[in-house]
């Protein structure tokens, strides 16, 4: 576990990733670092989530939230509620789950996606099974984190989480 006072430097190159994934219209390079997974997506013209990914995952819309940055090219997103957005070079964005997306134009879209993991560089992060996230800044607040998650589960959802269940989530 990383301590709040621990110094860390972690370097990985996206060109030599931990994982590579490819399909007909897209490629993905992934590096895992303490606290964050960073992926570079290259979407070719013609890529569309509902055409290229939906048949694989089987959901009506993308169920992943994205925090990212467009390096080049253009991407268009349509939310489940019908709102639509365009993203281009230099656009930093957050897109919640429940969307379709596709490349606009004849240029590949190159994007970075940041997935923050449960382990922060300083402190701890935990989640209720419903997805609500709780954070504390230091180890001396760890007990408060466990109590807050348990209290939220009990008051908001009517179920009891054992201390071990909460610890398993926080330590994941």
C-alpha cells in the first residue's frame, strides 16, 4: 500500500504498454500506474461504438464513464437522453456512462483516457457497491472511511456491510 508520505515515481511508455487491444476500426494501448490507468485510443474513420463495441459487450450504450483528452481528430457523442457533443483537438472531457460515440470526418481520432483506480497516491478511496465514492487524505482517517461507507450503505440502501467487505473494497 502506498503511504501518504511515500515518494513515488512511476514511468511507463504508451508505445510499450502493459496491454494492447485492437479491432477493425480501433486500437488501444494501456499503461497501469499507481492511482491511474492511462490508455491511448486510436479510432479510425468509420469507428462507432454501437457498431464496433456493442456487439461484443451486449449493452445498448457504453456503460463506461470517460475522463479524457483529444489529441487529434474529432469524436462525436450522443448521450442516452439525446444530448449530443463534439470533441476535437485539445478538448479535455468527462462523459458519463450511457452514450454512443463515433469518429467524425476522415481523420483518425487519437484520444487519451484516464481511469482513476481505487488506490490513490496519498490516502485511500473506497466505494459503496452502488458506486458512491468516499476519500480520505491520510492513513489516520482510515477508520472514518470504513465507517462512512458502512453508514452510507445502511442508511441509503438498507443493508449492512461487514468491516471486512468494506476493507476488501478499499484495499482492491
